[in-house]
C-alpha cells in the first residue's frame, strides 16, 4: 500500500499487498477484503485471519478488533469457501482424512503357569 498509510496495515501486510498488485485504497476497495486476502494466500504467503479482519477494518476505518463478530464470521466463511476452491499444493498430494492407529499392548505373562524350575 502507498501513502497515505491505511489503518491496521503494517509494513509486512503492506509489502504483501504491494506484491499482489494492491497498492492503493482504491485497489483494496475494488478487490474487497476476501479477494485481497486470497491474493496474498495464492502468492504463497501465510496470512492469519487477522489480516482478513485488518483489511475489513482498513476499509471501514476502524481497528480490526472492532469489526463486529457477525461480519468476522461472514468473512471467515467466504475465505474458507475460496480456500476450498484452491488447487492442491504442487508436489504434494492433497491432504486426506486423518486416521488414528491404536496399538494393543502385548498381554502380560499369565501368573497361573506352573513353575518349571526343578531344584529338588
């Protein structure tokens, strides 16, 4: 992002946004917070959901923590739907279901077996 500095957008976020072609407030307004967030993700960066909230707050000119919870939930749902549409990462298979393997311990030796020592 370029001057004037937008609220909630720190140096790292600004650098990410510049690298994905979002240099002005008008660029961010045109893309919207979810699309801007997705551009950053598709570029290979690993933003947290705080970036999504920060982008919304920047457009509303409020602190990102002041974005109403209902709006945050809408943003998260839209981002999750967009993430689900992304192709799997190159060189790695898509993650499959997680399975849990439980190993049984060997049964302890039976104490009822006769003693085979013969010292008599």
